[in-house]
């Protein structure tokens, strides 16, 4: 073997090992710096705030649910009685219907068996419902009293969609103004010159007390005399909540 070539051979074998050792050393030195850079720095001068505004409004949407019940030993007879009661109610209500003001809608119609203590079918019972709703409160109460084949099962009150949408626009503007005022005040109190909004959330909520419904006996008596169903409209709250975060600036 030629002795002059031996050092060159040794040099070629050592070069990759030296390069690999150098690369590992650089990675080891950089690892702490990379790990430190991945950690998110806490945001400075960021404040979470919330505000709200509420407007009270008279309920202008009335819903009265009417119901007919029947029971007997023959399913067909019970079903026919319910259908007759519902047909008579619709015959009275349909001519007075007016979209948005007085809407008439038939509800559920159900028939189910009754069982004896021995687990044998001893009869049948069922019910049919009719819903009258709208903004014509006086007309709805009057119509409910005129329907003699059904009794009042429930009364609900609410704010109509048109009224709610109009008020929500006004209340939203008020809630946003309060949010801005609070952001300015906090920035000033903390020694900052201003702020920038980072995140903003706007949500609505409905609340308010409903007046108690008239006792069932009172409603039944009113209907027997073909008088208006007694209804006292209450009020509801239209509320807007604003929450978010601001970045205070110098």
C-alpha cells in the first residue's frame, strides 16, 4: 500500500464525524432559545370590559291557547267529539282572522287509551287545541270568549318581532356608547392616552314579569257569558349586552 495515501484516507473518514458533531452542538445551543421563543408573551395594557342597556316596553303580542277534551269507551266517538269541537271553533274564528293582527292556527290533536288496574283498555281520552295570536289584543280576547266548544288552556304575552327589532337597534347603540365611555375612562385612569378595540361581542336578552293569568273558573265563567277572556297585558325588558377587550395606547 502506498504510504502517501494513508493520511488522505484518514482525513476523508474524519470529516463527516466532525461535521455531525458540530451540527449537534449548534442544535443543542439553539434548543433553549427556540423553546423560549415558543412561549406566548403576556399581553400588556389589555382590559376586558362589558356594558349593557335595557329598555322596558309594553307587551303587544298576545297568544291564547284553547283546548277541548273528551273521553269515553269508544275511540271513534271520542275522536268525533273532538273534531266537532275543533270544527265549530274554526268556523267561528276563521272569518275574523287577519294576518299579524289575529292569526288562527289549529294545534295538536291526540287520542290515547285509558287502562284499568288489570292493564286492560277501559276507555279512550283525547284533546284538540287551537291557538289565537296577534297584536289585536282586544279582538283575540273577544274571540276566545265567543268560542264555546273549547276552554282556555293558557295565555302568553310577548313583544312582537317588529317592536323588538326596532328597540334592539336603539338599545344596541346605547350599550355600545356605554362600552366606549367605559373604555375611555379606564384608559384615562390607568394613565393611557386612548384605546383600540381588540374584540367585541353583542348579544340580546329578553326578560320581564308577566301578570298572573286569571283563575280557570273565572275564565270559564267569562266564556259561558260569551264575554271577553280577562287579560291584563304586562311589560317586558329588551336588553343588549356588550362585552369585549381593548388595548390601551399611549
